[in-house]
C-alpha cells in the first residue's frame, strides 16, 4: 500500500466496533509487540479478551477508531484527566500514519478540554512513538499480567 494515498479517518467508537477492536488488539500484541516481549509475555497480554469487560472499558471513556478504507486500522482513548490507556494499530497498518492520526486527534481533544498534560504507560514497543511526540519517561515499571511480568514506562507530555 502506498503511504501517500492512504486516507485515515478518525471517528468516535461505537459499541458495534468491539469485536473488531478486540481482534485488532490481539493481532497488534501478538504480531507487533513480539519484537520486544517474549512469546509467553505476548500470549499473557493478548489473552485478556473478556468481551463484556471490553464493552465496559471502551464505553467508559472517549475512545477513537482510525479507519483505512472503512475498516478499523487502530484505536485509542483519552480519559478526562489526560490519561491515554490504549493506543493500538493493526499489524497490517504499522508505519502508515495510523498512530499519528490517532495521537493528533487525542492532542486536539486534550487541548480543547484545557488539559495540562497527557500521560500513559507505554510498552517497550510504543515508547519510541511517544518519545517522538514529546513524552518523557517518568519511571520504568514491571507489571504482572497473567503470570508474566511486562516492562512498560510511565510517560508524560506537558501541554
């Protein structure tokens, strides 16, 4: 796919998106995060697939879906206090501007809401993306997930 011709549209999440976003999350973790985490860590992380919990979680805060060709290519959220809990891009759409489009949307929303900062817990895989967007590492942390321990980074960007 030609990067220059890819149109990325960011829209608000709809409950009918849940299955596609769960599949996107699973694919992103298994195929993309594998370069930074062990097989056991990736399986533990991707195994968190309770549909009812996902429906609740996605509806609990503003969540955004990036579409390419009318299909979900990524998603993210923004909690009222500036926390970005999730930002995932499908393995087939890595490096094509999907994460940037989502982040630009979040940044616009944050500024419109008058937020003073954005913060996240970035995976090893996502850390460089956030650093390129002005986030700094506050602390590394090791998080237990289904019997495995995953390293991530508390990061923030002052707006």
